[in-house]
């Protein structure tokens, strides 16, 4: 097998961990070792990414089921006020993409994802206490800003952990949670709301926010310990981290230990890559129903 190593002349290369990057070869490990490592990576990453992406989908669309249980009447929503709850979410979601991507590339990925999840979980819990439309709008705006982190974060994780030919099926797996959670979680939320209505106490729609916020906060703790780049996670040995890096050398898309310098040639190359436009079309079409 041809020698595959990171180009030491690349100005962007800067080894920042004790995982030896510059001298890693694809041929350092057997294909059987790679297969065993891939199974371990799938075991840890795929269920977590599936769950977190599904929770995010449920969180951002929760106002639809909350409206069924009296939110509009309790907050005296009039005219287009309810529709604005969705509009403001996606406006701040768009604004939040740029700083979130910046942070993901410069700090620990698992930590950044965990902080963002914590913030939008707190927003959801606070929604359970709002008294008017203005308060709800402010929290929905913050929620949209913080939820903007998860899609680019998961795309980054997929790119760093998997070979190019593995990207499609892994991405489709965790993205498929949108459909699954739209069905399963909505049924669970409906059951919770009906139970709360039957027994009195807190308004059912407020209880939905409390439940989703608490679930998101619990997920943020798991994200901190389980998600991240190969050199960040705690569930790989040092040799496995080295092997995980070797697996993806042939992608020629950089590593999680590559330097953080901006490169205009890389930007131009990205815009020439058809996958960029396929990804855009996929996200655009998938989110049309949410509008």
C-alpha cells in the first residue's frame, strides 16, 4: 500500500496532542483492526448522534403540539404571533451558524456541543414559565441560536471519524432520527400532556417544555463525555486514537489535529465540491415542512 502521511510542509499542520500525526501511515494497521475500530466507533457515536439529532428536531417543533394543549389561549396569542414563533427560530438559527462553526473548529467539539445543548435546554425549561408572547419570542430566538450548532457539529464529527465512502450512510442514519422522533416523541408528548390534563396542576403545554428541557440537559452531559473528535474522546486508547486518524488519511480533508489557519484555496475548493450543494439541497428540502 502506498505511504499515506500528512504533508509536513502544509502550513496549516500543527500537532496539538500526544497522538503522533505526522508519521501515521494507513499501512500501520491491518484492515481487520480497522473494522474492529469502526464497530467501536459506530457503537459509541451513532446511537448518541441519532438520539441528540432527534431530540433537537423535537425541541424545535414542540410549539405545534403545545398549541394543541392551550398555549395560544394561555398566552393570548393573536393574528400572526404564533407563526412568528417559527420564523424567529429560523432567523436566529441562521445567524447562529457562523459563530457556532467558528467555535467548533477552535475548541473541543464535545464541550462546544454540550454547552450549546445546555443553553437550549435551559431555554426550553424557561419557556414553561413564560407569561406572554414577548417572553416566548425571546426564548424561541435564543433556542434557535443555540440549536444551530448541532448540524454543523455532527457533519464535522462524521467527516473526522469516517472515510469518505462511509459519510453518506452514517449521515443518513443520524438524520433519519428526524422522522422517527417526529412520530415517537410526539406520541410520548401527547400522552404526557393528556396525563397532566387528567390530573390537574401545571398546564400541559408547560409540562411539555419541562420534559423536553430536562431531557436535553441530560443529553448535554452525555454529549460532553461521549462526543468529540478522535483525539478528544475518553473511550479510545492512545493507540486507537492513532488508528482512528490513520483510517481517514485517504480522505485528504485534514485531521482534528490540523492547525486553525484560514485558507482561501480551501474555501474555493469547497465551493467547487458537488457535495456542498447536495448537502445544501438536502437540508433545504428537509426543512421546508418545518417552515
